[in-house]
C-alpha cells in the first residue's frame, strides 16, 4: 500500500506490531524481528523483488525515457517505486521473457560476461536455411562487425524458425549473427533466461512475481557461473 493508505489503515486500527494495534504508521520497526500484521494477517517482508514480464513489442528495456514506452510502465506503480530495473536487454521489437528486479548484486552477476548465463530464443528468419555449413558457422562463431561470437546453439525447428541458445549478450547479437550469413531476423522471442522459463500462461504485457523455487534457481545460476568464471 502507499504511505497514505498505510497511514489510514493505522488510524483505523487495522495494523498491529507484535500484536499491538498502532495508530500511526510513523513508527520505527525492525523488518527482521518485529511482526507486522494487517487485518490480522502477517505481512511478509522482502528486501528484493523479482518479476517475470512477458515483454510485448514496442517497449524499450529501460526504466524511463522521454519518448519511448518502457517495460517499467507495464509494472504496477507500487512495485515500480522500489527501484526495479530490467535485468538485461531485449530490443524494442523483441518479445518474451524479461526479468525485473531491485537486486543489483544478483543482476550484476547474471549479466556479467564472466558468468555466461544462458538465454534461449525462438527466432523467425526471412530466408530458409537448409545448409548445415551455415548452421555450424553460426554455432562455432561468426564475425559481427569486428567481434567474433562465442560458441552457441542453433537448432532448426523449420528452415525459417530456429531455437537459439547463447551464453553471451552483445548488442543486437542474434540479428547481427543472421545478417552475417546474409539473412534477416523477422521476429525474436526470448523463452528462457538463466534457467527461468517464460510462463506460457502470461499473455503479452502481463507479469508475475517469481516463485521461491525460481528465485533459488536464479541464485544458483549466478553462483554456478562464478565457478566457471575462470574460463575467461
Ligand atoms: N539478440 C538480438 O538481436 N536482439 C534481442 O533483443 C536479443 C538478442
């Protein structure tokens, strides 16, 4: 609730701290040791918030922008206020799984090139690829304008539809990889990030909090990556 709503609820005697009603929301408590309840139900306090968004086309991966619509605009105002930011980028015309959090340390680890966190995409392309040689070039590394990409996985679903798994995230990477073999990305959807799968029940533009299991998996992915950091 907003500060104003909290003040009103306290005034109405709906809030207790350690069982005693408090009439003012303006008191000091310890999040760790005090028990706050509203209408008799204990309030669970969490330092960090982790959200899975099904990103629609037309939104940029930023917190605010003077001209463009940002992914943060799709999140409730209450959650926006706690310093949420997108964990990684998707292009404006890309869709699918976008994680948002206010856990800067975890996001930093997941996005660090040292951690090689895995991302999976479903990509539609303009021209069919049937030549195994092109697929193996894409998989072993192509020149995307002076940079050579790391090993990746390109699994054809049809000749114009690929499942692509990357362990790095350079600017417009998949688009530039297909361009390097004379092709063009038509649509790009991220379906997995660091072991978290996009929930198929989420419609475009919808979001939900990660479950405890998903948060643990994310932490494990970031810590697992640390073990492999020496491979650089
Ligand atoms: N690669 C791209 O080219 N675009 C994205 O949004 C993600 C990966």
